[in-house]
């Protein structure tokens, strides 16, 4: 059990950077200070240009 937070910034059209923190709330809490994560996302493939050709609603 635990909770987490994520913060994400879009630096450019293809690049995003983020930070995440997870804090345990269960029995492991006295033994863990949580986890820190740095997220780097570089998107180049499969970008959709224009509106969807077959939009679906779920």
C-alpha cells in the first residue's frame, strides 16, 4: 500500500521530463523512505498528424 505523485513537463515537441515520488503506507513504511524516479520521454515514432481517421468513444 502507498501513494505517489507525478510531475511532468513538456520541454519541446518531442521531449518530456518528469519526476515521481512513491511513499509506502503499509508495514514496510518504517524501513523505507520512499522512491524517487526521474522520467525522460523522447517521442518520435507513431505520431498522429491531424484528426483521427476513425474516432471511437468508449
